[in-house]
C-alpha cells in the first residue's frame, strides 16, 4: 500500500518584512497564492525511514532526516507513538531553493500522506500545528488557495479570490538560501527604521475582484533588494519579462525564481516564449493560481 499527495508551489503577492525579532525571525505580512507547479510525495511502508527524490535538481535535495518531508514523518510518528518506518519518495517539479516553498510543500505533503497511510486521523488543526513547527511556509502548503500569513508567516487567514491569475516563472541556474537572504535584508536595513509589516488592502481587493491589472500595481516584496544584492543577474531576467509584456515582475519570495503576472493565458504564453529566447534564465514555466493545497491523489 502507498499514498501519494500532490502539493503546489506558492508565489508571494505581498511580502512585507518587519525588523528582526529577539528569536532571529521577522514578523511578516505575507500574502500567499498557491500556483499550479507541483511536487508529488509518495509514502510506502518500510523497515526504516528512507527518502528518495527524482526530478529537476533532485541531486540538490537532502535525503537525510533533516529533509522537511522526513522531519514531518518523524513529528507525526512521535505524536502518535509509532516508528516513522516509511519510504518517502519525492517527485520534484517545484524549483529547489527557488523561493516557491518546494521544501515546505514536501513537508506538508509527507505529513498528509503519512496521516493517510497510518490512519492516525489527525485533525486539520493538529496538522497545521505540526506544519508550523516544521517551518513558516509549511502551513500554507497544506491549505493552498490564497492566505495572509502573519507572525513569521505561519498564522494563516484564508482569503477570498475571484477568478484565476496567470503567471510565468523563470527559474535561475542556481538557488538562494532563505536565511542568507534574510541576513542580507538585515544588513541592507541596518541603519533604517524598519516599520512593522501591514497587509496591503490593495492586494486584498485585487485578489477579491480578480483584477490582474490592479494586482500588478499592488504587489510588493521587501526581500527583493536583498535577493538582487546576492544575485544581481536577476535584474536582467526581470527586465526581460517586463519587456515581454508582463503586467509586473518580481522576485518570488526569497528568490531566485522570478515571477511575471500576465493579463491572460495567451499573454502568459507569449511572455514565456520571449523569456526563453532571452537566455536570462535556466528554464521558464507557466502556471495559474489559486489552486488547492496538499491533496491525496
């Protein structure tokens, strides 16, 4: 017997970052949108915990007990007094270290898959609490759709969205460490008075109305200057996407994946084609959002 769970990537349509807290984290106003790029996590009974991975950049995914999927299985097993004796196989399609919550998706997917495999019957609240212990983005990977994340991003309020937003994502030839990007954010803002993060009403209104033009004007990412400081070549990718007709261009989360909002599906296809021809990224994908979160398939 095995269980397979499909989990989407995310893009941040607002990422407002407050000053560093005493625990090293930052308070956030983080508006997530789940988009149709997916990892699939399959769990099968085994003699001992084992993780394997296939897909783009699979060689960059850790396969030890520090992998978020492995940590999720261990956490659920400990909660229910059993051994995490399971083989976790990850079919990667979300960029690795790309700012689209691929690792978090794997953690949420493994948690849901193990719950189904073992019949632990965990409630949604229990799963979300375990997700929050695993990482700031993991709870959103479980629920998907659109949500506002506060605290360090783990406290979620689901948001209403009308219609579908069309995106183009350009994958960089190398990854960026999220902790490194936050450290660079702190360095760049060392002499600035960084305000507490506040959700943008314009972003919420644009999502609720389904208006891509309004969303394009409202999106923001406070980590973008830090990502560009560490990976200056991303500026060329952003410029190429804007020149191709994107309504807006931004770094996705901590990067280095760049995101381009299109007016419709046909425009997304054109933008993607121009970006591929520009030679400014390793690969280019189109995706729509919002989509559901972790789902047993």
